[in-house]
């Protein structure tokens, strides 16, 4: 179905790449929203809960960085999640301007239930690829995210040349190898 909508995909058109990425993202987002509707959580809120489930208390700024979102959107979602008792926000011990965010016990139980509820979405996503394709897809998506992430101070990134090997981070997150050798 989708391959028929993107006939020029092989031409390397930036427009077709953007359209295909949008279709994939929106499909995943809609499926996740539908799956989690019974729990009263959106896909975006689930991403925040998942980032918090990864570890201890983090600042709201760290949560913004981990979820590739903007501060006002994250704050608005945290207010809703806090009202439901799923997260707690407290002043940072060393920086009174910062807030630390943690999952509550109720939030951890809810996240674990939602993780199980959303297993079918992840299974469908993974079923679209051979096991050896997944790491390559992740590396390519990280490369796109890095290329599209504005550099410090704003502006746009310049395209980098082909065959160089580089290790990059996406908005300060995990490193990956984007070599073309």
C-alpha cells in the first residue's frame, strides 16, 4: 500500500523520505494511542513514562532531552501525569530552579500494565523487519535525527560528506557509528 504512494522513493528525494517518515511515525503514533486509550494515556505521555521507567529521578530538562520534546510540552504532560498520581515532581536538591521527576509506585504499576498492553504494537513494528535489519534501521533513524537536530545556538546543520566515519550523538543521547565503508 505505502510503497505505491511513494513511487520515487528510489530516487532519494528528500520529499519522499520526509513523507515516508511521516507516514511511519503517524501510523505508530495512532496505533499506540488506540492501544493505550483504555488506560487514558496518550502515546506522548507513554514516552515520558517510559523515559522515567529507565531509572532514578531526572530533571525536567533531562526528560526533555531524553524524549526529544520541548520544555513546554513536557511540562504540560507532567502536570497531567502528576494530577493522576503517576509521577511526582520535587525541587532539585542542588538547584532550586530545577524540578526532579520520578515515577510513583502507582505510575510504575501503570507503566508496566501499559507496556504489556502495547506489546502488540511493538510486535507489529518488529515484524516488518528481519532481525538483522533492526540495528541498521536504528542507525539510519539516528543519523536523520542528528542531521535534523538544530546545533547549539540554533540555525541549521550543514550536510557532512559521504565516506567519513564518525561517532555522533542525537541530542546528547547514545552514540552510534554512521560509517559508510
